[in-house]
C-alpha cells in the first residue's frame, strides 16, 4: 500500500498545483520556460503513475475487504463508466454540448469513473485509489470553475452533430475497453 499511496501523492500532487498554488505555477513557468516546466511535470507524472500501477498491483496481492458491494451497484458502475467515457470524448471533440454546458468534461469524467469504481469495489486498495481520484477531481473541478469565473472564460456554442459524434466515440471507446481492454490491462473482465 505504501507504493500506491506514494504514487498517488506524486501523481495527484503535480496535478494539484493549479488547485493550491496557481500563482506559484505561473512564476515557475515564467522562470523555467514552458518546455522545461512541462518536462519536469511529465517526468513526475510518469513516476507517480508507475508507482500507482505497481503499488496497486502489490496491494491486490493481499486484498483487505472493507465491504461487499451488492450486484445492482455493479450494474450502476457499468452505466457510470459509459458516462465517463462520453465525458472523456467531450474533452476532445470541439463544439459539443457537454463541453459547452459543463466546461470541464475531462475532470467530470474522472469524477464519474472514480465514483463508479468506488460503488463496485469494496477492497481497501480500491477505496484508496478511487477515493483519492474522486477527491482530487472534485477539488480540481471547483478550482477550474473558479478560474473560469475570474478570467471571464466563455465556452463556444455546440452543435447536435458534434454532440452525436461525441456520444458515438465515447460509447465505442467504452465498449472496447469494457469488453476487451479492461481485461487485458487490468486483469478483470467487467462483462465476463
């Protein structure tokens, strides 16, 4: 569990700089230059992510059961992960309704993904991993909306066609990951 927690601290720590020290981040960007700052940010992120993967794998070898989720929550989790994939697609498809209305669909995707996994997993390692991401995503969304208000950020209009493309891409990515990718990468097949 130590490596998992260390990885979360590093990974979510570097992703939290804009939440807790946006002015410090701006100063570092000016002093170091964008390329150097992003390079260090990327290296720290990769190290943190690697520790998360390694630590989570080690923690799964000696599982600690906290609770046993009922079957209906597993079904709810599947639906929520579909929503998370659509929101993730919305972050990349310009001019869709989700981005126009929600403004930060990627962070909402992380929140939805983390909540879905908290509902369907009752092991301590899962609660630590997904709980940390959920707390981070909630704080990041609040900070991002606060920055939008302070900067007067305006999001462009949306179109039905682009929204339809967003939903189709999100659904296709979800299906591919749920039926194939999750089992290959994580070792757990949500749909048998």
